[in-house]
C-alpha cells in the first residue's frame, strides 16, 4: 500500500490518478449513485467490504474507523507502528485496534478530542468532524474562524466535494459519503485545480499562512540578473563540469527530507544536544517524539527532523536526532523566525553544515504541482573550502584552496541552457534554477539537490534532470567570502 508522510501529502491519497475498477461489492450495482467513488476507493485499497461481500453504503462510519482510514492510507507504516501511545484519551486504550492511528493523528495535530478530554472513538462521525480531519491531514491552509468547523467545511464545499446527500454540518456521514468526498477531491485536483494549498503570496513561499522568510530574504531573491562570479569557472570545475544534476528525493517517499507542521497546542519537548550544543538554540522545541526522521527511524544518516509551528511561524530543525523516552537527543539544532531575515551568528552551525535553515531550500511537491518554484534550492558538493558566504554562517572544511566552493555559494542554471525538451516536474524545477538558483549547504554528493520526502514525486519525470551537466551552471556573486 502506498504511504505518505503527513503535512506533505496534500491529500495525495485522493489525488493520485487511478484506473477505476469495477466495484465487486454485491450491493453496489453499476447504476449506484456512488459507484465511481466506491470503485475508486476499492481499487486504491482505501476501503474494504464486509465478509458477506457487501459494502453497506448507508452504514454510518464512526470516528475511529474514519481516522484509521485516513491515517492508515496516508501515513508511513513505520510512523504509525512506532507511535508511542500515551493514553492521552481516557476512552482510547493502548490495546484498541485503532490506538496507534489515533496516536499518530493526535501527534500530527489532526485530532484534538472533545472538551472533556475524550475522543469518543465509537461515536458516528459528523460531516463537520470528517471535513476537519481530511483538511488537516492534507496540510491545506485555511482561514481562522470563531466557529471551529467553518474553515474545513468551506474548504470541502469550495472544492465541490460535498455530496448532495449532506444537508447539514452535523449530519452523520455514511460509508458512501466518505468515499464520495475523497473521490471528488481527487477528481478536482486531476482536473487542474491548484488552489488546494497556499504556495506563494506573490512575494514569499508560504507554509500555511506563514511566509517562508520575507520576500527580500536571500532564499527568495531572483538572481537571474546577478553578475557571474569572477571565479565561477573554477568553482564549477571543482564541483564537476562533467558531472550531472541529481534529484535526491523521490523513490515513493523513501528519499528526501520530511517535515511536519504543528500548532500552538503542540507540547514542548526537551532537547539534549550531544555534539554542537554551544552552537545550537536551546530547547525545548515543539517537535513530537513521533515526528518523521530523514531516512526513517533506523537510519544511520543525517536523521534531520524539521517542524514548522504555523501559529507562531517558527521553524525548528534538528540534526542527527533520536527520540529517547520523553526527549530528543540531537547533535545540533536551530530555531528560525520565518518572518525575519536574521542570520545565525557567524561561525555557528545549524542543523545543516553551512549554518543555513534546511526547510526553505527544499523543493516541495505542492509548489511544483502549482507550476512554480519561487526560492533557491539546497544542494551539496563533495568538497568545500574553509569559508562561507552569507546567508551561510559556517564552514565545514579545512581546505584553503580558493577554487573550491565556499558554503553559501549561489549557482544558477545558465540563461541559454535549453530546457524546452523538459516536461512536468523537471521543467518546473529547471525554470526555478534559472531564476533563483541553488545554494551550497552541506558536504555530500556533487550536484545533489534536496526535496521534501513525498510519495507523489514521479521518479521517471525527475530522472529527466540526470543529463543536465555541471557545465550548464554558473556561480553568481552574492557577497564576500568569510574565512
């Protein structure tokens, strides 16, 4: 079954293109009003029927069943399995068949429960409650309201996804209505709607209602007319003129760096810094212990963990992070105000070797699907020099060769490099590289650009980037090198 990390998928569960099968349920004839939706849900493995071969479309679905279906099909299996159950809801027991799905949804801020502290898992779910879970699970941005359900109901209605059989927000939804909502949201996206997520306000990329740094931040600056660096040829040669671009993301979500969003209700978790505490922003951080880790919980790699508080517009990042009991162990960590251009102190690292934030340099599926990348990307090179260019604040090398790239070096795809033959995701990324370029952020494989972990990436599409040579790039002058 395909799985997706929360906050990244934007209801990719329902946005994937599917070949509709023929519903095999004995109570769903071809002329059933929800036939297409039920066929789709069955084909994609979203729902199953009963042991007697029926679907029972008019049966109400309860809160536990609904949450399990949404989380079970959109979250990574390891994230669900390794969610540490804390018995936060007194009516959800650790041995209940749905407990880990509830655990994961609570940790991701998708569910909160009732004012009395209960979840009421066996209560039938209303349209308002279902709309909130779907929209929050999607990562879509909605406006605030004094009426808790209005933004979520409005979102579903605006996307023409509310079945005609639902006449009130408190209506208890049926199994057929549930899959109809999912199917219509998928159909709306396939028909070209791109309003499902806030990507850019015309000046800065957005995450929720938060800018990903101000419009005049270096990450968001158009450098297509910046002068070529006097040492550009040497830098490009050292990185690899005959080497090629590589998208270090995709693989059905296995590759890339994941991130989560949280809100002001997220508990603050203590951080124990194990290597670079003197260059880290002290905790606690609002990063749940079940947050997605780069490479998965068994990873021996960088193990980055990223979280954005979309209420305070603060970005929290950890490097080499491990959940230990009730706290995190991490080599280093950094906190950024997404509304500020403030840099870290010179010579301080971050969760990245260059002292840069990671999140603004990730190419996200949603912005590519929206047709435009409006910021620089993060990329790695094998060997750097002992120096950095702002906005980088840290070097990670003892090499003094001036022909090696410093941390923070900005390169762009040359204006005359022909991209007319590229299509889809690759074309959008290359257009962004011509306008915003990419920034050296870490030591690693040459010409590896970083994206968010997301199962919606099309690997065949991204593979178009592999023939793009290093010689197609040039370094631009964005400031002095600090040694």
